[in-house]
C-alpha cells in the first residue's frame, strides 16, 4: 500500500477560480445571486417578485455571461427571463447586451467604478420594442448585497423607476 500515490488537498490558491484581468473591476458580480424585488409603472399594477441572477465567465475571455430569471412570490410561476453579456473596458466603461424573453433586446453602455462597486448603464438601442424607448440600469454592491434600479421610458411616459431589487450571493 505504500506504493500508492499520495492524494494532496488543493491549496487555497488552487481553489480560487482564475479571473481574466479584463473583468477584475467587476469580478465581485461572479456567482449566483438571489433575492426579491418590486416593480411598477404608470401603465401597470405594482408587483413583487423573486429573482436569481447568474454571472459567469471563462478565464480566457474578458466578458461575463449573464442570466436572470424572475418568478411570482406566491406561486413560483415564471415571470421573466433574460440573458446577455457584460464587457468591461480598462478605461472604466462597460458594454452590455441583453435579450429578454419578451423578444425585446437592449444594447447598453455605461461606466463602472471598481472601488465603489457601482455600475451605471444607459440604453443606446432598445430593439424589437413598440413602446419602450429607453432603459437605464444602476447596480450597487453594498454590505454584501447586490441591489439595482431599472428605469424605463415609453412612448407615453418619461424615464421613471420600473424595477428594484436586493440580492444576496448564494
């Protein structure tokens, strides 16, 4: 039995997932986040929802893959889903593309502050949407929670709050 190779335990350094240098400034997003949010708009009734966000990446690419799912709190019935890619740039700018389950697509540009852990996004294109004209998404990491506010403008309304949520990392 002495001839069997010794199994070594991984060191803490080996346990850490490699992060591409291009995403270091927003790498705190990586992982799965879950929590609750609330929504409303002048043209719809207010509502609450459960939500899960997942941010993942491969260390060879300076991009983060993003998925989001929401559900009704009372029944667990699916409400909304979206997916896309987040591409931070070394100068503090960021580009995001998102495809929603409704068919709407967003191209957003904005900024991130790696020190304050704040991301501000503004739509440059909202495609396949007959009513939605503009979307902003602001994310903030505070006290271990990821929170966001989404604002929206339509043909008949100016830019105003639509969604807000607070999520904890799983």
